[in-house]
């Protein structure tokens, strides 16, 4: 199968692309600059120079591909509209990468939410995440327009990527800050919990969804959960540092930006991947983010 993938130089897209390449598929990957293009070509993936704002390019690539995977921005509505335009009426698969912060709350690390969502649970969506929720719904509605449209809603992803970008977006910034300052920090008390999943299990699910997911399917992607207090304690043990210290959202914002401080590190995002297990037979192999931190995480 000839697959066009956006975000090919990124953590998720790069790992998914390499996994699908190993499975025998041919990949074309969207990259933003010649340096990324050269590195991608060296891996045997054909580079496509452009950005998510290049409407005509995205339409053309979608029309020419057998399948499309959007592994770049979860929130770039114009890019999604262009890709769907190119696929409309074709029956081809379109896999879109969303994120479970779509149901994240704003508790600043101090409250453990009782809400645990699966694919059939009515979502509670904060105002700041309504736009992402709308993009997800736009994609699912494309199933009525001749697109095998599928949304994969990833939780906190951990593990070393095997594409051009090895690091995920949540745990590595915590580690980097701790290495720089000598202190591991969390937002608030860190009792907020996030579901999580290993990148290798993510890539496996993308392949399974590509091969057999029905049009209009929405899948959470998780295999376990942990609080930020537990994650940060594991980082402290791995780096041989002292007690974890608390930051307010305002203090964390100065280090990581408000979006990360509130939604990546200060929120709850608790979900269960019921549908992927039941419908696709997905059986993730990695079960403990804290064990990975303490024993397998690469550190400089």
C-alpha cells in the first residue's frame, strides 16, 4: 500500500512510518525542510517538502495515495479539510492522530478526577479543547462521504521513537528540567492521573486500524495509567535526585508554557481503550511507564 503520512519527522509519525515500512508498505512523508527530507530519504521514505498550510499539495498527495495518516497537528483544521477533500468518495482509509487531552480537565495537579472515559462515555470537553473535539467529529463525519475515516486518540506516549525524532512530549521535558535544575518538579500535588501507552504499541495499533478498522471508528489508545507524582518519583529515582517539589501553574508556565502546564502536566486524562481491544484484537505489550522510566529510559 502506498501511504502518505504527515508528521513524518515527528515522534509519532516517524515511529508509525518505520513500523509500516517494516510491514511492507511504501511511505511518502511530509517534512518542512531539506535537512529533514535528506534524513527521511536515507531511511527509504520518500520525502514531500511542504507544510500543513499547503492546501493543494495535501489534496494532491491524498488523491494519489492508497491511504493517508495525519500524524502532525491534532488541531490543524485546514490541513484535515484538505486531506479529506482529496480522499472524498474514494473509500480510502484516513487515520487521524488526536490526543486525550481533549477530555483533560483544569485541576492544576491538585484533584484526582473520578471520570474515566471509554469510547461510549459521553465526553466532558473543556472550552480550550472544543476546537480539537470539533476536528475529531469532522473526521468521523467524513465516513458518510466515502472516506474510511478513523480517529486514534492517544494518551501519554512513552518510549524511544525509532524515526527521526526519538522523544515524546510529556516525560522528556520533566526529565530535562530536572537535569538542568537538579530538582524534579510537578504541577501542584501531582495526584492527577494520565492514561499512557508505549510508542511501539501505538505503532502496532495504527497498522491494525489501517488494515481493518471500519469507517467512523474512534479509538482511545492506552495501556495503564499513572499519576504525575508517581511518574516524577520514578524520574527522581532514575536520576538519583532528592524529593520531588511542587510548582504552581504560573511557575510551571514559565518553564513549559501555559498549555503544557495546564493540560499536559496539570490535568487528569483517564481513559480506557475498550474498542481497540474488542474490535481489532489489539494486545499492547508494555504495561508500566514507571518501570520504563527506571530501567529503560535513555538519559544523556
